[in-house]
C-alpha cells in the first residue's frame, strides 16, 4: 500500500502528540505537611530530653528556683527564688519582717499596720474573723490599769498578802494584761510536785478573783514548770503538772465568783517557755500566768 501523501506536498511523517494524565491521590509524598509534623516531633523530643537533663543536673533548690521563675505571681518570701538570691536574699539591709525595699518588692508594710496606726511590731487586730474595736480596747486598757492598781493596794494593806508582792508580776501583752504568780527558792505557790495550792496563794488568787469578777474580759490561764523531771514520767510529768496547776488555779478563780463561761483557755506548757532560759531548773520558771484578754469586736463596729 502506498504511503499517504504528506500535507503540503512533503514526505515528512505526521507529528504524534502524547497526552500524559496524572492521577491525584499520591501527591502527599511530595507535599510539606509531613515536614511540619516531623518538626513538631523533633521539638517535643528536644524539650523532653532537656527536661530529663535538668532533672538530673540540678538539685532541689535549683528546681524550685526554675519553677518560681515560670510562676511570677507566686508571692513567697525568703524562698531562694530566681532573681532573689543575692547577698541579702532579695531583702535589704534596712528591711524588717521580710519586706524588701526595691523594684522587686513583693509586699508592703501597710498590710501589717495596726488598726490604730501605732504600737509595736506585735500589735495586731485580734483573732481571725474579728477586729479589735478601738474604743473597746481603750476601755479595756483603762480597766486593766485600774485593776492593777487595786490589786497592788489590797496586797499592800494585807500583812499576809504583802509578803507575796515580789511573787506577783503584771505584764502587758498583745493579748491583754498577764498576771504572773511566780515561785522562787524560798516560796512556792503549790506544794512541791503537786497541784495543791498553798493557803496564802489560794488567798491571793481569791483576792484576784474578787477584783476581776465584774470585768467582762475572757480569761486565759497557763501553767509553767521548771525542767526537773520525775522518776516515772508515765505516772507523773511536767506536762501533767503544769496543766493540773492551771486547772487548780481556774477552780480557785471560779470558786471566787468568776463564771465558768469567762474562761477562754486553760493550758500547761511544762518547761517549754522558761522565764530564766539560761537555767531551766531555776525555781522562778515555776509559775502560773492569768491573762485578762482584750475583748474582740466584729468587723464594722
């Protein structure tokens, strides 16, 4: 068969056009999504290994500092936190009560200013949930002064009680007026090692009860002992003795006319709060403290 005649009289072969069709669906291998996922995985693994390295290469204080660095709102003083572990540990040479004086200050002394804007470092606003009323506190302070004067006058007027004047001490505290009945080497308020009141001490406590029974203030009693022990501490010890003497004092005050509802706290602390700290066996560490407490008011009074 003869070849077809080429167009335009040429004998050139006809042009052949090839059409390639690509089927979609396998193009994911050529995209960029897997690269993003791989980068995320590598980043996570790097963070994980960094965490493992930090846990193994740091101590507890360093880890605490790192944790505080990422919690800037955490207000904890004297914690050796990041940014506050310099020469003064984040404090200043003139600071008191852990309050810094600088740009990194985390607290303010205005938070601890007393209600009446004066007083010592231990002046406060009373118990949690209550605020000391300034007028009531002023009246209590006036009553305490009058009671103090009356007790001293009655002791001076009595031949028996005047001998105990050196054993009675009046101390103003942040809680109220404390009356300490203190022993010495020559006289003890209680029979040695017992909760039996000496007759003169019982008379003294009865006179105190008569003086304070008309006052509305709550009463706290705390017993103290020296550090001398007992042969069988399971049968008797200073904890039992101090609390027993506090209770004996409470009973004598109640028999003197003070209602049971006036007693706020009765406790014994053994030899844990000595008056003569350098000599725990000193007889003056044996004492009973009767505290007339300030009355607490409510918020807004």
